[in-house]
């Protein structure tokens, strides 16, 4: 089961926020949209994939951050199953 949540961020905080979300570990997909709601980029995250694999993605996010003022990050999370 998964659920979505959104965050509004300024361009200068975009990369930092995405890195934080990746480190949380329960994120399945991240979508970045501009203030008008147009999707700028979207990428899935798989468990256990970190580090060098994300370097090109983070570089692209940095480029997007330089071009946009305000954007929205939509996160699809994996819901933890109750024990």
C-alpha cells in the first residue's frame, strides 16, 4: 500500500529536500512540478539503490532548481504494514 504527500519548496532548497527524502528510505517515487503544476521530472526509487546511481539524478535536480523559483515535490511512500 502506498500514499502520496506534497511539499512546496523554493528552488534553492529543492536538492536538499530531495536528498532528505531519499535518505528516509520509504519513498517509492518522487515527482517535481513547477508552480503551475506542470511535471518537470519524475523518478522511481528502489530499495537498496543509493550513492553513485543517484549522482546523475541529483545533477539534473540541481539544474532544475537553478531554473525554477517555487516548485512542488510529490512523494509516493510505501506504507509500513502494521505488525
